[in-house]
């Protein structure tokens, strides 16, 4: 099978490495890719926003399956454009991609399907949003309705912070058109998890659970980012929580999408808060998470490609996946200043030495090659993953790899997985 992956980050590197190992694969392309994907695939100089160019390339190269990594091409209709020329895509059409493209749409689906979620309201006028904040108080969550690269959510501890968020999103338009509408919702309290399922429109195959670390600072302080690290499995997501999530969140959402004539195919990512009375939906995303993808795929003990092809073709019913025992942890190395302004171009050393350590996988997220060296070329630059017998070993291995890498302009959180390790130890007594 000839396969095209769309994207340039750590998620796409992890997907490429997993798919490259499949005996079903005859040729693998990544557009535009990065120096990491170049080691296991052929990079193609096409951006995810170039829908026409990607479709033309897929036709020319007789691609059998396209796997979009990020959400933007899906919301822009890449799956529909590919379907029009008879090429399978492991991702939803633009109508179904509204599950990520619009926070309001997701809340409407949740209400219609009986999915447990926070109370909410949406606004297209800043004045009405400010009045609502005064009426309900804080803590409260302010969300830009559209795509904002993972940075459009503000958890406001006070009414003042909530007002500032509305002003920034709706009046200052810090996220552009994504902030023309805001969703304001009740602040859920508990432990946050990310549950992943591979879907074919009707059926869903569980793909794992992870806990992301969204804030830039240790102790979960500072602004939200695209993700500073992740661990799997989190101790607050036992099998009963996963079963409830599949039964009360994932499958009802699929059924509601079918009812609306927009069946969902591809990766469905449910962001959930585990409260005392069970998991509640925070948001849906329509692609594999990043850095959750880099955390989960190293635990996979099956060929991923047949499952992706089955999802794209509506044939998931009899597919099963095997997973390794143990745990996985990923530490994201970022450029200093991220998620604000940051410098690029700094050279990174020690990647081969880090990748040779036991259980370690180094995924390129924002890098570029230059005369044989690797330079930083983004905010989130490397996703350093490690697997181990348990979470404590996985985290220790990941940080041992981080400490092997030399990069003057880089930083990372030093507490990825710490709370989960403490929780697991407390549970054991």
C-alpha cells in the first residue's frame, strides 16, 4: 500500500515510524515532514493547507491511504476532496470535523446524544459574554469557538480573568476569526485524561488513554500550550472509566453523527474530566493528540496500518489491536520563550545518543536539517519518549534522554508524570 501522511510534527514522526514497520507498506510519503520523518519516509514539500496540491500528489502517486495528522486540513475538507477522486482518507469530512472546528457544535452534539458535559452557553457579542460572566461568576472556562492551535482556552479563576479572556478573544481577536464566537462553560474539577478511539463511522476501536500536561510551567502553572508532555496510563483512568467513556461518550457521539448524516471516520480524541461521578466531556478533537500520539504508539504491539485502512474503509468491526505491558512518558523540549515569541536556528546535539538509550524514542516536532546538523525550527521542537515497566521507570528514562541532548535555547518541564507517580504510589499504600 502507498501511504501519505500529512503534517510536520512529532505526531507525524510517530505515525510514520509505526507505519514504516508494516509489511503491507510499499511506499510512505510525509508532507511536508521533518528531519525525523525523512529517516523512515520520503518527505514531500507540500503544506497541509495546500488541499489541491495534496490531492493532485495523491492521484499522481497512486496513494492508497491518506492520514492527516493535524486538524486544520480536516476542517478545510481534505477528506472530502480525496473522496471525490476515489482515495481513502483516515479522517472525517469537513462536516464531521466540526467536532473540533467548533466548540459550540461539540456541545450541541453532547447535549443531543446525552453525553455528560459541563453546562455551557455561547456568544457572538462580547457585551453579552461579559454580562453572563457577571451573572455566573468564576471559576469558569472561556473558549474560542474555532481552531486556535490548542491555545484558545482560558480557565479563569476570577471574573476579572474571565473578562480579560473575552476581551482578548472577541475584541482583540488574538486568535483571529476563531474568536468571533466564544463558548463559556462551567469549570469541571477532577483529573483530566485524553481517551482515543479509531472510528469507521459506526464502530470504535479503543486506542489508549493518556494524561497531557498543557501548561508551560511546572506545577501546572502559566499559559496553556500545545502540550508539554504526556504519560500513559494515568492511574486515575482505570478500566471502569475507560469502559464508561466508550459507552457514554464515544459511541453515543458516533451514533449522533450518523443520525445527522455526517458519519465520523478517523481518530476521535475525547478530552475528559474524571469527577467523583465519572468522566465528563471537555472537548472532542478529530485527530490523534500531540504529544499523546508519541506516548501511545510506542506501546502498540500490532501493525497499525491495517487498522487505519479498515477505519477509512468502514471495516473496523473485526479489527483488534495488541498493546505492550508497561507505561510510557513523553517530555516535550521547547524553544525558550514558548508559547510566546521564541528564537529558531539553534543547533541541537546528542539526538543519536539519546535515542540509543533503553526504551527511548526521540521524535522530531519542530526541527530542520542544515549541513548534516539539526536546528530548532519551532516552539515545540522535540518529543522525547520512553517506555518502561512502570511509569516511574518510563519517566526516569525519558529525562535521562533529555539530559543527553544539548541545546542551549531549549527548555522543558521537569515534573512530567510526577503527580501520576505519586498517585500510583499512594494507591499501592
